[in-house]
């Protein structure tokens, strides 16, 4: 090492050479230690280049110091292709520009960090698209797609990524810059390459290019004279081991017209695969296979799926008219395919919402495949094999038999038109003792695929998962040829070492076995994960839905990431840091600075619990981490101030004059700013204000009615919760209106309106006879011991009514969600929990519920025909209860609803805390503020969440109304402005 390197760290040395950023923090190294694979490899540092000159400078330093260099885009590789021990270059942050779209040449020039869906959106303006479309297209970058030779469903029509790459700007392992293209002299840019291939023409011709999805190893068939000496295409799928790509020129194709979906049902997946060869004769755009078990998992996750033809396995086939064809050809193809399908179970859907919903089964299934039907973790490794389509049915039968032999399971689906099968398998790799099973399966599965003339990878690349198995797929002379090719481009093995050439064993550097079980510490029980926090955080497999382009997805997940575009602010990045806590090697414990940095900007919106296909719940994990990290320690000021807000609210509003004085004082700007600064609250925030008259005092008669009802239901004492959830009938139609601490002491308008609406629906309205707080603020600040005390007290108050068949309706969505979700995992042994949770409803759920719980025919929604409404579903409402009941109610009432997708940005205590204001505003600017700004003056802003109304009031001068206010006032509802 040079003298200069003795005085500067490697990260500092790189930082001096590039215009981008460098990060060698513990947190960043944890975030980039894995991708979407099973592997964990700690990098030395992460760099974020802005230019190709930055890339060249980093690569030169790596060569000089013998440090490995790994390229990374969206980090969605499931084979461990984008992790390494040295420098990891993340191209997605800065080098993400679409440089040119040439509609005449039908081409595009892009930087490696461009997300595929971004190009699709821009190309569509010219009636064009990039042909291949992997399921990760809304977060996968072209650098990664080129590295792995991604394909997707429409590769049947338009080929793999390799078939759609025209030229690449490259830097090889020796620092040579060149343009990789095709034709005479194309191979001369790498001295020795043309003579090497010429000396092995027969070997290349007999071992490569046997069928479309043979992508394992280097695709040397593209270098043959008869294939145009195409160096660019050969480099596709080389997984960053030969060159670093700084720019790509891509072929675009015209959009197909009238894309029509045909769904065919068969007895099972193998029978469906048997039918594929005959159907390929009719020029389909896509041929996808889906198993009944996968459909069942999607149904359980989403609550329902569209109707499918009878069967245990299905083919989803898309046909359309391509360039130069009349749309009448679509009908002809539909007729031909249904004729040759070999089944009477046929469904045809033209372009439109029905076809979109059916395709969604396939899209959702790809993410949900990370769990088996029994809910066990399922891992990649053998998720990407492919065989010639005519052999697919028999291959599937043998593969399933092998899984059964080893006692393994997984959800199968895939690109059957290309013979590619996707399945994640429940390898027992929680412990090192399970690794021999994984190894034996991988070896035997490789032999089966090879026997059918197949490839161990069909589009994901070989990476750390399968590179070792190449020696079972190819003869020794081909393995030697791979090494010779690698030596020409990267003789010092700086570029992504250990991949393809000289690979490590497939069972080395696995992430899961090194993580130790985490013992219960008095916080959450993690019931769904067998009580193990380690198992819970390892739900994150890294598929990257949390990084998805929200333009098409409509997700609520990771609002702070949308504002920052930093891996530390995405669900996956945070989960990776917490996973490191469980192995204790890099991040030592929950009090580590890296944990605080990773969780700091998590709004605890809970959206990942719904949007993440593997059920990661960062809100819960954050609360648990704060609970463990601060146990026995002094907490931040805001934990004491905002965490104890319910107590503060009760104290201030005990006497109305005190609340009035507090409000008046806090309106004096210098006093408020001084007080807020001292308490850790951002001084730019306004105090929402305390209610000068509590809701319970306004509704005193309803509290008295509750006491009387309790006596009527169980004279002389509180109702005892029965062992079974048998419920008593009662003559009166009661409802328990549970006003949480926010609705009781801060904004009572929603609760008051709910009284009117519920009475109008025929209910006798009760309110709790005593204060009943759910402990939300203590949960979000990780003070779980106190939260449990509040919840236990709440159960004592509400459970007797719930057990007697009286529904509980919440006012504030976040508090309602505590009763529906958090309480179940905080107090799972309390038998009253399920009774209360099952009987807790949102207002829309209650009003649309069937008799005897709901109002039946006694209540009709007001006529809202033509009324323009901008609706902000609270994140917890969307995530836990779902907003479908509200949407259906408003639709039935005739309202014209624009639904805001995403968080408001305040999120309870988050947006009030010092250091969070700017990101809180940026989150609001994602969707909320633009929609409010562009809405008509008489549009009503609908927001049940107190935080949502507060954020809109403080940032846009529009507070909005609760659903109950809208239903009470009907067409006379007016937008409330500050």
C-alpha cells in the first residue's frame, strides 16, 4: 500500500477522485451486504458515481489496490450477482438518465441506473417499448437486466435482453474503454478474443445456443461468425465479471395492438406445460404458467381473485397484432389457440380491467412466492431453471418428484413459452445443519435439468447460487474456455470475483444460517414468526417492491424513500440493518448507531405490512428495536413528550380554562418556538390545539348509557368474557363509539359527527364508561411496557361489550388499527384480545356490515352524486383494515373520488420531531400537496386521520373532514379551511 493510502482511508481516497458520494459506514455496508439472494457479503464501501469518469476512477483505484469491484443497480438479483467484498457501485442514484429515444431508429440510449419502467413510460409516447419485461421492471435497472440477461413474459415475442441490446459502452478489468458492438472487427477491442473463439468454434457451436433460455455461463454463441460476431450481445449475461457498463443502446419495438388474454385450465402444471409446444405455433406474445397453490396463496393474501376456468394449473396466453398486421389477426389467433389448447376450460378477455386483474394474479404471485402455502420462508437458489419447451412437462414432473423426495415445497410458475420455471423452495437453511439438504437438491436438480438439455439459469444469471453447478452443466473444456475469456477481459480478477469463473461453493456466505434466534424481551411476541424477531426480520428477501416506481404500483410503502431515494430509507435497507443485529457481527445490538440511522426516517406507516409480498412490518420492527435499544436508558425528549401525549391531553383538558390558556399561549410564536425547541419538537410546526371541551363531556349521556348497558347486560358486575366467542343477543341495537385520545382531547369533530350518523343508522350509541387509550403513542416510540398497560386497561373496559355482541367503532384509523393488529401481537395470551379485535370496525365497515352487526335496511347513505372528493386513506387504515369499504360506500353514494396514494408525511409524532420536518414536507409533496393544489375550490378533502388533517392544514391551509362529517352533512359538506 502506498504512503498516501497509509494516511487516507480507501473511502477518502475514492472521495477525492470522484464527483459522486462514498459511504463506508456500518449502516451502508449492512444495507449493501446482500441483494435479493440468500447471500451475505460485506462490502468495504459503497460508491455512487455520477459520471463514467467516476466509474473509471474507482475501477483504477480498485485495480491498483487489488480491491474487488461489483456493479449494482436495483439490487434485485436473486442469485447473489450484485454483492462483493470490495467496492460496490450503486448506479441507481445518479447514473439513471434516459439519454436519447430515437423513434425513427427505434432505439434508446440509457445509463445503467435507469429503471426499466421509466423507459417504458417514455418510449410509449412514441408507440414503442423495450421488449423483455421481467416482473421486477418497476425497480430493476438496465445495468442489472443486462448483467443477468433478463427476459420476462414477453420474451416469447421479443426475445431476451441480449436480443435487444445494440451496443454497450464498457470499461473492462484492465481499464480499457471501448464500445461493444457487432460485425467485422468487433472482437478486436479485446486483444486475443477473436483467435480464442476461432480456435473453439466447434465447442461453441455444440454447447451454446441450444434453446432460447440457455443463459448460464458466458453466451459465447454470439461471437460466432454466423451470428455476426456480436460482442455486445455476448457481454449481456456476463454478470459484471468482464466489463463495467456505463451506457447501453437498446432496440425498441412497436407496441402490440389489442392485446387479448386467453386463460386455459388443465389438471395440473405439468399438463399445462405439455400443451405449450402446439400453442407456440400461433405467435403468442406471452405464455405464462400458474399453479393452483399459487392462486390459493394470492387469494388468501388479497381476499379474492378473479374467476378462473376449472383446473389445477393454468396457462395465461397473450396474443396481439404486431407491426404490419391487421387487428383481425387477433381473433384468428384466439380461435387457433383455443382449438389447439387440448382443454375445454377456456376464458378469453379483451384489453381492459378484467384482463388486468387476471394478470395481477401472476404479478402478485411472483412476490408471494417467497412463502410456501404453509407460510414457511421459501428461498431462491433453484428459482430459475429452464429446458426446451417441448420437454417442460416431463421436467416439471421430475422436479416436483425431487422436491417431494427431499420433503421440500414451493410455489411454481414461470415463462412456459420459453420453458423457464420459477420456484422458491423452503430449504431448511435457518440452521447450518440444513445446508447438506440444499446442496444435495441443487446437485440433483442440476443433473435433471441437464438431462433434459436445459440450463440451470433461464434469466437470473448464475451468481453465487449456481456458478458452482456450471461444472455439472458443461464439460471441462468449456469451463476452461470461460476462464480463458475472463482472463482476456479481467486478468487480475477485480470485476465481481467468484462469479461464473472460480466460484465459491454455493453454500458459503449464506445469510440466514449465521443469524441467531432472538429471545422474547417483553415487547412484541411475533406470533406469526414463532415468537422469533430474527425470523420476522428475515422475511425480507430483498425483492425490492419497496423501491418500486409508484407511478404504476399505487403502493403506500416507504414514503421517506420516495422523498430521499436513499437505500437507508427503504424497507429493505432497514431490514438488512436489523438482520445484522441478529447475527451480531457488524451491528452489535439494538443500541448501535447504525440502527438509529436506519430507523430514523421510518414513519411507521405500516404500509410495508400490506405492500411487501413477504409481510415485512417495519413499524412493528421499529417499535421493538426502540424498546430493546432504550431499555433501561434515557430516551429522546420527544419520546417523553409526544409518547405521553394522551396523558398530557387529559391533564390539559381536565379543566376547560386550562386548555383555552394553553392554546392561547402556544399561538404566541416566540413562546411556542422556544417551548418546542426545548421539547425536541420542530419549531416550524404549529400546535394543533387542545379541545376546550372533551368529547366525553359533550356526549355525557352516552357514557351514562354505557354504564347502564353494562348493568343490563350483566347485572351487578362486568361481563365475563366466555371461553368461546359466543355472543349474547340484546334487545337494543347498541354500538360502542370508542373515541381515542386524539378524538377525545384534540379534535372532537369526527367523534361528534359519528354520534349523529350512528344514531341515524338506528343504533343506541355508547361511549366507554372510563378513559380507554390504546397506547398508540407509546407503541410508536417503543415504550411497549406502558403500551401494554394501556391496552390491558382498555380490554377491561371494552371486552365486556364486545363479548356481548356490541360492535366497537373507532374514530381514528391509527388507533383502530392497534385494536385490529398490534394488540394481537402485544397481548396474545389475553383471551379478551380476539373478542375485541373481531368486534372492532371502522365506520364504513360497520355501515356496510350485514345484520345483526350492521344497520341493515335502517340506514341509507346520503346522495353525493357529482360531489368531488379528494380522499386521503390513512396509512394504517389502508394497511391494516383496508380502505375498500370506504371506497365502495362513497361509490355507491355517487361521489367522484380521487384517492391519494401514499402517506401525508406527518405520521403522528414523526413529522413533529426535530430533524424530520423537511422530509415530512417532501413526503407530502409526493402526492398530497399536488392533488390538493390542483383540485377545484369546492372539492372536499376527506381524511379520517388526525395527522392527515393536521398536515394538510399546516402545509396547504386545508384541514379536511372526517367520513362521519361527510355522511352527516351530505351534499352540504364544505371544505374546511384554516
